[in-house]
């Protein structure tokens, strides 16, 4: 049998307190396991003395269990925290959206053309606007309205969809509801949100119109992990674009929607490829 035909790809994330010999020990052990390293990135956070590494490798012989078992001695020696991703398994995600669907549509398109390698297991919304889009994409649609009185029950239904589909990630593609502290904690590290970024910051309704009225010169977007602190989770990806006085408020909105869509898609791609690692309130993002 052709060896190339049975190659399996993995991504290993590791982090620990920095000390000499980590890279040599890990890579030597991967060689002993018969793997071929195809990509490697590392970073030392001097402030915390924390070491981060991402290694992509292929093997014709290993399984997730055998690889984890083979690395056990090195992991114990350096007190390494590890995550092993099997690239053969296509990751699943749930997309949540309210009325504005530009970010949802961009994600679906990037999956369709193969730039994002993922399966959308479900679309959840508190409005019915995106049902037709879900039907077109062949994705199960869950209409879960929410109010102050029903928030807890609605979030339990959200969690049940995530668990029933075996989803690896929840993407808030302009989902205009705030997660409760409990849900944010239960799904920490598995939920990515997108929101606008302004200097100064404009909150509430019609932020792009507020920015236009205040003569803002830069608008942008931030993708981050969701935490109990609103829009203050570890940042994954950002982008800004210059706007001019000659532009209308509608131009601001259109520009903002484009940026939001691009930034969210890049954040999702990097997460799914195992390129994002949490570092306290920050992230390490390997290119």
C-alpha cells in the first residue's frame, strides 16, 4: 500500500513553564513515534515565562491514543499542557445569528469554496430571518426566541443543540444577545464573537451611524473568545479601515459589515486549525 495514501495529519498544541530542552525532547519523541513534522511554531512569553508551541505532523502509523501515550513521559517531565487535534476529523460548529446575516453568509461561502474546512451542524437564531438561508445551505435551523424571563431556558436549549451535534465551536455571527455568566463559563474557549471596534467606542443601537455623526476616521472589528465580561474576552483577530468625511453613514455601515465578515472568518479559521492558544487574558496566535 502506498504510504502517502494512509498518512494522517495531527496538530499538537503545548504550553508549559519555559525551560531548556522542551523543543528537543518533544520533537525527538515525535520522531521516535514515526511522525513527520510538517510545520512548527513557538513563542516564549517573557512576562509569564510561559512557553507555547504548535506542531503539525503526519504519520502513517499513529492513532490519537498511541500518540498521547507515546508523549506521556515528555509531558510529565516538563509539566506540559497539551491538546491534540486530529485533522482527518472535520470540525463541527454552531453558528448563532440575529437579524444581520452578512457574517453568517460569509462563513457559509468560505466553507463552500473550501477555504474554511468545517461543517456547520446547526444555525441558531432568536429571529426567523435566516431560516431561508439555512434551508438553502442544507443546515438545520433552530428558532430559539429569548426574553428576560426565558433566557435561562433558552440558553439550556442552545447548550443542548451544541452537545447533541457534537460541535467543537460556537460562532456568534452578529448574535445580538449577551450570554449569561453561566453559559459563557461552560463554553469558555469554544465561543467566538465579532463586534465593531471604534475609537472612541460607541455602544447601543446604530453604532456606525454614531461613528459617522462623530466624524470617526477609523472603523474596525474585533473577534474574541466570549467570557462573562461583555466584549472583553481574549482577542483573536482585528482589522481597521480608514473612512473619510465624504462617505455617508450607509458607507460606514457597508464598510463595517465587510470588515466584520472578514475578521470573524479569519478568527474561526485560525481556531479550527489549532493556531490560537489562550495565554491568560490574551491569546497566542500562530500564523
